[in-house]
């Protein structure tokens, strides 16, 4: 199995790049897991308390479970991936079955920040966009898709998102094999990654 890690700040375009890569591959050969599914279970807290959590700090993620799940998939076993709701800031009761595939893409802001996790990655990508562009994208997305308002997004950006980005995410760029700029749609970078994946799939046949 080829395991590809895709990191980058919020709004950098990770999900979009992963989608472009996946669209070009046969569905039965590629699986995607998102770091967002591994936010810790906060059921014991009230909604108001959950709203105060720093969701950009590595401690908010159950990396042990994520690492265990990648190891299981590498070992040919399926996993039950938790389902996370941004609307309620919590894990839901249900889970999603993910089957092992030839290619596994693991995507999320902090994917390159954890040494134990990095060891499991065969190819490390960092998706890059300027911070003002990321903030604009995040504002639009969170208001339209995640039920936030302007004040909430700006407050989180200033208090947790920006400092955590500077402390944990931006420095993890040094571990990337390839940095993908997304100030515009970047077809060439996606084709490059696709070629690497094609070669690996062909080798395994
Ligand atoms: N290259 C790009 N140019 C313009 N908009 C983009 C680009 N890449 C992503 N977007 C938009 O920015 C928003 C955030 O992108 P997304 O892929 O969800 O980022 P991430 O997963 O890194 O948070 C989405 O609305 C997406 O359509
Ligand atoms: O309950 C939550 C959990 C996380 N967030 C924010 O999500 C982003 C990470 O997701 P991306 O898709 O990479 O943008 C992170 O910056 C958290 O602040 C949230 O708003 N609510």
C-alpha cells in the first residue's frame, strides 16, 4: 500500500487537491481518511464548553487511533472510522467502514506535525496558500457549509487558528517531499502526483 500524507493550513485547498487526485484514479484502488474524523470524543462536555476547545492544537486529535487505523489498513484490515460533526463540535454515534486499498491518502492540517505518523507516510505533500487567501476561503466555507458567522470565524482565527498554524502547521512544511501551491488551480502538480501513484500501482501488479 502507498500511503500519501497531505498537510497544509486550513483553507489551503487540501480537500480540493485530494479530490482532484482521487477523481483521476479507479475508485477501487484509493481510500481517503481525514484527520478531521479523529477529533477526540467530547461527549462528556457541554456544547458551550466544546465551543471553547482549541481545535487547531495537536492535543485535540486522537493521533493514536489514527496511527492504529493506518497500520490496520496497511496490514490489510478494514477500519471503523469515526464520523465528526463540525456543527456540534463532536463525534457522532455512527462510524464509516474503510476498506484497505492500494493507495491511502491521509489528509489534515497536522498530518506532518507528528513524528510517529510521518514514519507511516511514503509520500508527504504540503498544500500551500497565502494566509489572507486561506482566511477568505475559510470565511466563505465556514459560513456557507459549517454554520458559522463572521465574528466566530474571525475570533477563532485570531485566538487559536493563526497561533497554532505558526507553531505547528507551517513548520511541518519542512518534512514535505512536494509543496503544492494553490493560489490558482494547479493541474501540473496534481498530474505529477498522479504519475507517482500510477507508477506505484503498476509496480504492485
Ligand atoms: N486553488 C484554488 N483556487 C480557488 N479556490 C480554491 C482553491 N482550492 C480550494 N479552493 C476553495 O477554498 C475552500 C477551501 O478549500 P478546501 O479544499 O476545503 O481546503 P482545506 O481542506 O485545506 O481546508 C473551498 O471552498 C474550495 O473550493
Ligand atoms: O469542531 C470543530 C473542529 C474543527 N474546526 C476547525 O476545522 C479546521 C480543520 O479543518 P480543515 O478542513 O482543514 O479546514 C481547524 O482549523 C479547526 O479550527 C472547527 O471549526 N470546529
